[in-house]
C-alpha cells in the first residue's frame, strides 16, 4: 500500500523510516509502498532512475533504524515506470529545488556533492586554476567563474592547503582607501582562525591606522610586512595558502589594482596563490601608469570562460552534460525525460550558451509548464503535464530577463545610467526600427562606445554570434551580436521581429555580413 496517513503501528514505523530517507535524498511524496514478503514487512522507495548514491543512503538509514522498527534492514529501492513521470513527480520537484541551489556557487558546499555535480569546462580551465600560480578568471556573468573558484578551493583543501575566501560583493562600490584595510582585516581574521592568532600584530596596526582617518596607499603598504610575517606561519606549517577573491569587478576600477598590489606584496614568492574572478570589461587588474596591480602574464595568468554562440553545438553539448548530471542526481535518467523534442536546443539558444542562464530558464520552464495542466474531453479533471514545451521556454526566458536587469545595478553601479541608455537604444533599433534580433557593431577598441558594448556582453544582454565580420571595406571589421531573447519572446513577444535563428547552429558568414549596422551617431546620447 502507499503511505499517506498511517494508522497502524507498522505504518507509523514505515513513515518514520521514509521521513529519514526523504530528508537525506530530497525525494519526497507518493513514492513509498509497504509490502509483506515471507511474513516480513518491507518498505520500498519507488523512483524513476536511482543512482548508487540513492541505494547507499537507503541501505545506510535502513541499517541504522532502531531495533523496534520492523523495517530495520528491510528498506529497498525499486524502479518506477517512466510513463508515471509527470512534472509534479517527486523527482522533478527535487530537480527544480536543485536547480535553484545550483544557480549560485556555494563555497561551503559539501565536497562530495560538488564533485558529483561538477562538469569540467570545455577549455580545460581546471588544470590552470589548480596550478600553483596566480589566476584571474574572466567570463560573462553566469559562465561559471565562481564555480571554478570553488573547484580550485576544494582541490587545495584536498591537498591539505588552507584557503581563505573573500566575497567582494561586501565591498561593492566602495571608492575609498579604507576599503583596502577592510578587505585585509577580513582576510587577517580568517587567517587568524587558521593560525591561532598569527595575524594579531597586523590587526592591531591596521586598527591604529584606521583611527587616523582615510589613509594613503603608501601608508597602508607599510603594514604589509607584518601581514606577511603572520601569513608565513600558515605557509610554513601547511606548505601553501590559497586566497580567493570572488567578483573583484564590483570594486571601483581605480581601487582594483591597488588592492591586488597589496595582496601581491605579501604573496609573491611565499607559496601564497591568488585566485580572482571578475567580469573582464569591468576590471582593471593592472595600472601601467602607477605600476600597481597584477600584470599578465608575469604576475598572474588569465583564464577565459567564453561560453557564447560562436560555437553553438559545443554550447549545446556542454549544457546538456551539466543538465544530465543534475537530473541523474535527482533520480531521473537524463534531462530529456521531461523535455519535448527540440526544447533543449531551443533552451540553449535563448540562453546564448551561458550555463547558469540555461539552468535558470529550465527551472522556470518546469514551473511554468507544471502550472498549465493538460485538459481533454476524455479527462474528468485536468491532469499533470509530463513534459516541458518550447512555448514554456519562451515564457521563462522573458521572465529571466528581470534577474539580469537587477544585476545591471549590482555589477555596474558607477556606469549603470550610460549602459542602461545604450541598452534601450539597442532594443529600439532591433525591435522597433530594424525588426531584427541581430546586428553588427564596428570594432574600435579605443572607442568608449565599443567598450560599452563589451560590457553589455559581459552582463548577457547581448551575445556574440561572430567576433569578426568583414562587410565591404578591406580591414574594417564588425562583431555580430544577438539581442537577448528575453526582450522580445514569451510574455514580451514582439511578433514583427525577424528572429535570426531558433536553434544552436553556426550561422553562415554571408548571412551575418548582411545584418544592419548599429552606429553611435544614430543614437542620441550614445557617443
């Protein structure tokens, strides 16, 4: 029988065992049966596609049940027919919760669970970021920069090396020199926990300097020998130290190289490695005039996580691997079990190959589809949907754009207004004027106008289709860009927009060169 509201003692005991397993696996709902086999009761968890981990959890909890529980050692896992799967099943409900938790990399995540879910990058970035060197990881928001740093942190910890993590969002927009002391103090406090007070000398000196008002950079640099002495206690004991700075770009550009040069002053040559993540076009890691910061490649090597639509099929393969890994962890055979034909390709295309965007759109697509129950004359009541359709993806994409717009202020607090103005101009050009969702921009690296486009690419409002298109003049090149689908699909559907393409396939060069050109002098305030 299926467990619901147990009345008898045996049912109550079964419910207690089921509750423990549900808490451990995340699978909860109408997945339980009790059976009588050879005069012995047995509790059965029925799921679509159990993994070894599910079997291990069930067996462990069953063996640990109290002696008085008749189901002690008598809990098993059985396969449930795929035809029973709906978007309201326990496996899919767990998938939506897991997708939500996956959207943000958590440095506190269990190492075993992280390794189970982690999918290697296409470029082999893991080998670079785990090297005993300084690294700056660049990539668009959602490309996996923080996740790569978490991977490196787990690797260091597995090797027995202590790690310190700094979330730079805490210091967002801080354009003062005291921010350097605040960052160093946070780092010193973390190292103190690892080294039993080795940083006390520095903390005492930094507090005195703070009391004197806003210090100059040279005054702060005088504190670094004491910081170095404290940090060396750790490196001598453990053989090294990893320092992770996540989202450096939220600190104003003029402060970024100053902060990096302070960190480099005690880390260089002392087996202390800096691992930094940032949006590339919001970052200034080296100031050649003041000669402060980290100069690439001598002081730090850069790693680029470039997930875009220049190689759509590769983006589809990579995203599919990520989604399959998460789905299997939720007792599904793969992500295709809940998607109609063509949905995955469409999802990857509207997400422009950005893994986190694809996961977010998938999560909202499942919720959207689950709310639209199937109706039929043959059915006495609406029944649960079994799969996600393309229209669900379109609706979800239009909802996800709101999240991106929120990050516009978070990642570009000092540049929000000009970027928002340019974005509105692009939307007007594409949706209202040209009625095309793709266009060309002349490549001029020295132009502030072109640099603004690079920042909109970092923020995923625009997506690169081809980095270098030649139209007519010899040597003059353009970048082909796609306006994010969230602005004109789903609930924001613009029926008159000529959608360039709907699935992840490499676009013909001849087609791209015929796209309209967005010129700065055509847009008020865009120069």
